[in-house]
């Protein structure tokens, strides 16, 4: 059973990393998170700022996705590519950091959403038996603190409340459950048996992060971080609406896991006004071997759903350049590669993440002593694999392509 349609921008990790224009513009940010998003990227980086600063950023992305589906004989259906009716994501961040008038201590508070995606697939295509509509939101409210132990060494930590919300729909059909190839039958054959399944879920969990920032030399810094994993159980209603309008309602409980994350990076101003930086992220996705959903009442004879995942661990590496063309203007470019934890056998349309590559560019402008503005653009590409060994039900044997375009802006205001 497909629980949701997650957009390609999810990449290797549970959270989208693109908070802040430095991150979007040059990708590598762990060793020099010099804006409010240090609360997320590396809390020790809050020591790079002075005074009390209000910060806001947001990025928007639209998926570019198309695929066809294999039947049991290896023929591709339909005779055209299936594309989403719409697919939009937004990553907002608002936060405040302050030194409280002290020399070495920093406090920060941030509210943001590492995952906020919505998408819809056509109700007339065979993909409707996998997913038709979804909205997924995982937000965070984070309290962070950092302390400059010495001029060359800072530490930071944070704790977050993480509410998670899901609503999704798909079509269920007994003919398709009996023979998945019936997905490709003419609508007049399957439509009389199509029932709509709507699922909702809500959970609240928590997480914690720690980070360090080292300055072995004046123009060279190293950042290290650990983000805790956590598990949670989505609870909500499930409703099956039969073709004649009859409704069957139950409740569901789905256990999900956020893996822990390791991150490391460096930033080097190798000549005056030129910086090069590199980050590596590693996610412990091996913990996710299956996903289990329990229903309070059977629906279409199904009382429990066990979805094998068999995920491996995943990682991301990225490199970026920053050039300060003027004391108040910075230009940035970056490149990244992200490696999926999902094997082809358990690839599903509810999470079509694959290995991906991306490029970025950004600009920041210090308008005056109090205000800084920024803007950035990211383009990611990935190829949906030529999957022919899917064990999902119905099988997610597909061939296609994918990517996304992302734009972002930010504003920083030094209040004090």
C-alpha cells in the first residue's frame, strides 16, 4: 500500500538540507554556517554571529518527473509518459539568534519544515493504484545553544519538537489485487470496481543535534555534527469509499523511523575573498528494513500491511565556491551527488528517490550594516531506474526520468 508520494528532492536523507542561501548557493555549509540556519546545519556555528539577529529563508521547488510502467510480460504502459498533475514543495525557516550581550554564549530558536511536499498523480492513469494525491509535512521547533570555548573551538547543541502530518489517497481495486496487469486494462473494465482509499496520520516526536566548529588556522575551519534519529507512530483514520458511495472506516497505526545523521565539512579561504568548502553527510537508513501498518478493522480483507524496505545506508557529498566580488556582495556556485538507500527490489512510487546530481548558484548582498538579502537557484537531476524486479504490490516496475528546480530567498536583519 502506497502511503504517500514523496518528491524527488528528499534525496538520501529524511530532511531536505536546503535551508539558507549559503547552503543553497554553494551546498557545503557545515564548517561555516554564518546565518540563522546554523540552528539546523551546525549549532556551534551560531558563534560566528554577533548581536541579536532575525533570519528568514524559504525555498520552493517543482518536480520534473515522467515514467512508464512495465506489465508482467515486460511491455511498457501506457503509450505516453505519466507525469504528476502538480508537485510542489516549500522549505520555510524563521529563526532568531542572540549573544545576549555576552562574548562567548549564543542562543537560538528556529521554526522550520525540512519536509513540506504536496503532489497529485492523474486519476486516469495506471499509477492511480499506487497514489493519486498526498501532502506530507514534518516540521521542527528547535531551541539551540552554542559556546565559544576558545577562539578556535566552539560547541553547540539543540533539541527539537518534531510534529509529522500525512494525508494521502490512492485507488484500490480487487481486480488489480488479483492480477496487477489489470492496472493497464481499459477504464470501462476497471472503473466499476475502483474504490478510493484516503489515509491520514499525525505524530509528534523529538530529536537532538550536537555540533563542533574548529579553526586550526585563521582562514580554515572544520565542522562536525551529529543529528539523532527517532522513531514515531503515525495515527489516524483510513476511509475506503466504494464505487456506490458506501464507506468503510478504520484507524491506522504506522511506525516510521528518522535515521541518525553524521556530517562533516571544511571551509578554506585559500586566497583573499575566495572560499572553497566541502561537506559529507551520512544517513543510517539501514535501520529501516520494513514498514508496518496496522488497521483497527480489515479493509478489503487487509488487516495489517507489511511493506519490506531493506534499505541500506546513504550518503551525500558536495563542494562549493564563494567569491566576494565586493565587500558587500558574494557569489556562490556548488555541485552535489546524493546516493539513495533504496534497492530496486523495494523501489516504490511512494518514494521514487534515486541517486542524483545537482548544481547551484547564489548571491548575497549586504544592503547596509543591518540588512542582508540573498537569492539562489538549484537544479537536481536523477534517473528513475529500469526496475523489473519490484516486490511491492502492485509491482513498481517502471522506466523514466526525474529532477527538480528549486529557487530560494533569504533576509537577515541585525536587530541589535
